[in-house]
C-alpha cells in the first residue's frame, strides 16, 4: 500500500507533518479529514507534490482561499500563522504573491480587512464588508465562511446560466451549418438541371434556387462571414456593457425575463441574508446587495429601498413599495422582522428563489429546443417545397 506524506493544520492550531498509508490520494485525504486535519500538501512518498502552475487567480481559487482562512480562524490559529501556512502551501501557485502581501501587512500591524484589500485579488466588495464586521464582532471565522458561501452561490448561479445555454447554442450552430450545406451543395445541383431558366419557375423555387446558387458561388465568403459572426458574438459576450444591454433586453421578455429576474432576486436576497447574519449594518448591506445584481433597474430599486429604510421605513414596507418580492416571500420578510431573525428568513427566501430560478431555467431550455427545431424545420421545409415545385415544373419549362 502506498505511503503519502502530508502537511496539515490540526484543530488546536498546530501544523502537523507525517505519513499515512492509503490506497490512493483520495483515500489518504479522507483519512486525514477524519482526523479533523486541514490538509495543505499531500504527496506520495518520494514524489513531488502536485501544485498548480503560476497563472491567473480564478474564482475557484478565491473561494478555496477564503474557505481555508475560515477553517484556520475557527481552529484558533493566529492570522499570521495561518497566512504563513497557506503561503508555504501555495508555492508555485498564483496565490503565493497575494498571500505574501497579506502576511507583510499583518506583520506591520494592519487589520485583516486592510491586509486583504492589499492583495489585489478580485474579491467581491461584500467579502470586505463581512470581514470588517467579523473583526468588529470577534467572529472572523464565521464571517469568512459566510463570505465563501456567498461566493459559491454566485458561482453556482453563473454556472447554471451557462449550462442552460450550452445545448441551445449547439442546436442552433449545427442547424445553421446544415442549412449552409444544403444551400451551398444540395440546392445548386437542382439549379444546374434548369440551365438558367429559373425565372419560369414558381417564386418559392426561384428564391430557393437563386439563394443556393449565391451560396455556391460565394461559399468562401459565406464561411468567412459565418466565422466573423461567431467571433463577433464571442467578442460581444466579453464586452460588459454590451452584454448588460442584451441581458436587460432579455429581462423584458416573457418567460426568459422571469428566469433572469428570479436569478437576480435569488442573488440579492442571499447576499443580504449573508451580510445581515455577519452583523453588517442594514444600510451597508442593502448598498452591497444593490451592487451585486446585474440589472440596473433592480439595483436602482434596491437603492430606493435603502433610502426608505434610512428614513425610518421597515424593510418589508420598502420592498413591498418597490415590488421586489411576491407576497409569499414578503410575508417571510415580515416574519423575520417581527421575530428578530431577518437574516435566516431572507436565507429561506433566497433558497426559494434559487429553486424557482432552476425551474424556470428548465422551462426556458424546454422551450428553446422545440423553437430551434421548428425554425430549422421551417427553413428545410421551405427548401424542400422549392425543390419539389421546381422538379414538378420541369415538364412545363420550355427548352
């Protein structure tokens, strides 16, 4: 049985090193986790530890970093020792430099939130607010854990959106290629049989055959145009301003708009719940919640809610005035206000809207699929009708 060397943090804050016998690396990891150890490095005896090469710090890296800091803080390990441990475990990874900056700031006597801000990491603003609240309440570990939860929630919402669009994009792409092939190679064969007498055919046949002849004669240009279209769509998807306009336009459509808006509602309610449970003041929490949504209209309505709350109005009343939640969710907010459990109740509201978003996502995908097939079928059917009419008209064409 292979032997694995490990380096991990124990629950009492000690950093342990040693060996464990296991059938695989996963088995070794499970054994160490059963011993309540937070593993930073694991390698088979005599082998080099597996580390990621230097590069860009991704969202997953940030979530893992915040989660590990939370675990170490909850274990009672000092910030300096925790950062030193993570820095040593992050050799040859993109996190080594940011962790070094944090460690330097901590040694200089600066607070953790200030040190975190000096890393240059692309962390959401609510993370810093939660960390500051955690420092103020001496509950930094819990605040970091909730920040990681919110980051994972945001990533989950984005991932669900991307996954929902994959199949429709593939369907539309393959359909477009099939149509291009039909017009470029199939239709021109029938056009050649008529030897330039297309004008005597029914208008449907004439349109189909002339379109096919055009694509056949300009096939290279058509391919270039198709590639340019794809490149343009990809470039547009990376343009934040243009992507926002497209999303805001889609948010006004039936069904698709419901899907987009439900995702926004899940995002801001979950963020507000996490911030309130981390002891962030409600005005600051509302400001950060407004900054977490993509739709400018929703952000403006949340800003108005913040203004009304600042003037002394209840949160539920302000939300009702802006029609941000439906009656059932609004009732849960009222219960949270009356019971003093606003954060947990908002968490329930967020879970409800997250589930609703997934349901609407499945509904949108189920509608896009038949719609795409219908459009493809109409185009191919139009081509077939044109070709059949042309063939049946051959006996009527005077040569």
